[in-house]
C-alpha cells in the first residue's frame, strides 16, 4: 500500500504500550459496566479462554505444531492444583505454581513426540495423549473421585494489603481482575517472546525445519520449549477454572475441549497473538448472545471453524486487515 | 474354564475388531490417496447408525436392508464432504487446514445430532441379537456372526477391487504418484471423490453394525474413531493389511482388558500402545513386510 507511513520501532513500541494501557483500562471498567452475576461469570470465562487460546496459539501458530492435546494441559493444571489444595492443604499460590509447572512438564513430555513426528501423526499422538489424560482423571477414582467430581473448591485466599481492606476472591469482580490481570501478563510475556529472536527461531522452525536447522537453529529444543510454555499457560487456565467454578469433573477436559480451543485460535487468526484473544472472546460470548439456540452452542463453534478455514484462513485478523485496507484505499481515493 | 474364557474373549475381540477394521479402513484409504484425515468420519459412523435405526424402527425395514441404507447415507456424506471441504481446500496445499475444517464439520454434526436425537441412548434391537449359538462353553449371537461375515465380505470385495479392477489400480496409482497418474490419463479428481465416497460408505455401514453392539448416542462414533485413529497408526497409515491386523489387535486388547483388567483402562492401554508405536515404529506394524506382500 502506498499510503504506508514510515513507522519506526519507537513509534510501534509506544503504540503497543498504549494498546496495553487501553486493554488494562477495558479490563478495569468492564465489570463495573456489566453488573449482573451472569455477565461477570462470562467475563471471567472469557479471560480463562483467552489464556487457553494464546497458550495453544504459541504451539500451533508460532511453532507450527498441531497440538490437539490442549485439553489435557488444561485438565492437568486444574486437577493438580485442586488436589494439592483440597487433599494436602497446600497454599493456593504454591498449588497454582505446581499446577502450571506440571502442565508445562507434561507439554514437554508430549513434545518428545513432536520431535519425532509432524503434521497428522503429531495431531493424533496429541489427541491420544488427551484421551489418556481424560481416562486417567475418570478412572483414578481414589485420587480424582472419577465422574463424581470434586466439589467445594475454595477461591484463592484473600490478599491483605496494609492500609486497604483485604481483597476477597470470593468476590466475582476480584476474581475476574485476578484472572484477566494474569491473562494480560501472559499475553505480554508471549508477545515479548514472539517478537524476540526466540520468536524468529520458532517461526523459522514452523516455515522450514530443515533450513532452520542448517542455520544452526536447534529445531527440537525449540519445539520442547514451545510445548512447555504453551502447556503451562493452558495449565494456568485450568487452575483458575477450578477455583472459579468450584467443581471439577473429568468431562470438562474431554477431547472436544481441545477442538473448542482450536476453534478459538483459528477463528481469531492463528500465528498472531491478538487474533486468538478476540477469537476466544467472540466464541465465548457469541453462544451467549444467541441464547435461543440453547444446545446448538457447539454447532456454532463447528460452523465458525469450518467457514473460517474455507473462506478466511487468517481468521478475524485477516478480516480486520481486509476491512482496514478497504477503508484506507477509499480514503486515499477520496483524498485525490 | 480359563480356556473357555480366553476363547470367549477371542470371539468378542474379533467381532469388535472387524468393526474397527471397517471404520479404520476408510481412514486409511483416504490417507493413502489424499494424505488427509477426515475427522468427521466418526460422525458418518454415527449418522449411518441412526439412519439404520430409523429405517428399521420407523419404516419397518429389515436389518440387512438397513445396513445398505446406512452404506448409502455414508456414501452421500462422502460426496458432501468432498465437495464442501476436501475439493476446495486441496488447491491451497496446506496439510493441516483440511484436518481442522473436518474437526469443525465433526463438531457441527455431533452437536446437531445431539439437538435432534437427544442424549438418551437408543436401544438398537435386531432380530439377530436374540439368537444365541453355544459352542463348547462359549456363546455368540447371530448378530456377531453377521458382523464378522459382512466385514469379511466387504474387506474381500474391497481388496479384490483394489487389486484386480482398473479403477482399483488407478486408485493405487494416484496414491503412489498423483502427478504421474494424471499424465497417464487418470483423472485424480474423480478418483479422490471415489475414495472419499468409498471410505464414507464403509463408515456408514460400520455404524449400522456397531449400533447394536455399542450404545447408540450422538457420540457413539467418537469412542470408535479415537480407536480407529490408533488402529491406522499402529497398522501404518495407508497400509491396508496393517490396518486389518491392527484392527483385530485392538479388538482383542479391548476384550481382554475388559476381562482381566478394567473396562475403564481400554483407551489407556490402546493409546499407550499407540504412543509406544509412534516412538519406536512410526511406520506401523508391518511396514517391513510390505514389499513381500505386494
């Protein structure tokens, strides 16, 4: 496009900072505008799904590894942290760290398959991994109580800041702020990662593994890294999910959950970080906005996934670019 | 006594295994020709099962005719998914886009079926599930005899088709080298369509035979398809003989796990085997013997 203004890195990073400030502001204001418990619940679910989606996108969109096992990391984070809290009385934040670490470790173990396999084989191996984790959660009854589930999971303990009233996370708004602040933090971290030389190494592996290796990039090490980070972020979402919902059943982490997360990433635009954020928000809220359709919630997911792949494989990000270019084109034409 | 139990479990395993083979063969055929995975294959199985159910219970058709109906429904679904997904995406050359699109189709079909048919399992009774044969302490129903015979006949027909007919040879030619096959006057588009229709018809038909054995719900296909994925990988993607062998193996694993361990462990055992195979022999069970078999 001829109308491109010379954009320097300083300008771009200051714009980026502004965008983050704006995002933080939106997060701060939203629960004040949406005061019903119903909408606040949806807001927190959006934040959890954003975490899941950006975690998967780091593996899928940046490292190019088709991981259908994100539901497993989500479930592992949820169950590990919850069991530590309810069975062993571990402090919430210690349990949180353990859940995230465990999920990340599981991701690194799964990546050992990614090191040997690619494409369809990896897709099925990761799906198999998700099936196994779901079955273990379902059948290890002495530990997980199987299909009966775990009830009465407490919210995170209150944080006391001297001079202020303590922050109680039994309060929906406080929990939303906590989860979305974490999501924003995770986004910031991943954003820094993908724009650093690490991101370049990952994309090089995605685009052409052999060329990347001939340039001295250790493709296998980067795959392990990507799986570890993406799975850990998914695990964090699981920890928050457990404490937010208060109940855990294995079927919340069935393989179809992986497909739901995949839909969020693809609809948003895989290979960008901002796309999956909006994909997650859209696909969380869309079925709520179309409440009349009731049971057809997942039909919408499936339809959205199929249509996006067929007609706009770049997702919302591609749609936005098209709109912007059209708008910019019209402006240039009008200015003549 | 133990010998009888073992014999009984071998019978059960072979019955289940032959159904898994039918489902998995469809996946393998598509992979062989297109190098693609159809995730909605599972839902073709389920819809085939429902088609057979309603043909029998609403229209009063016979069970054997309902298998043919399911086959037809599967074939039509194959035409549809080829026109909607595989044909338009083939030219984009991406390995993963068609896979993701079929995940979308699968999610859509599964939940549409859930909305239409509801979550309550359907009791698919056939006149053949009541008649029981007893041989030397083991027993099996006429239904399982039909399942095994129809599966064997279908697999034999498919095999003969691939080996001896011109179309079958053309299909294998496209699988080996699409470009060269095209130069020889073979229309790959037509053959790809044929492959998808064949494999989907197999899925529909398998559905009609699986439904009386399993619980018929909108998710019936999913539990089968995850095993079918394991089977195609254990057997070696695109390898027909390997798929048959692996299908029977998984059927046997399932029946023996149920007998000696715990039914809840079936998927764990099957997928544990799958992951081990992927690490140690990613080319599948009989890749080395493949040349001898040709």
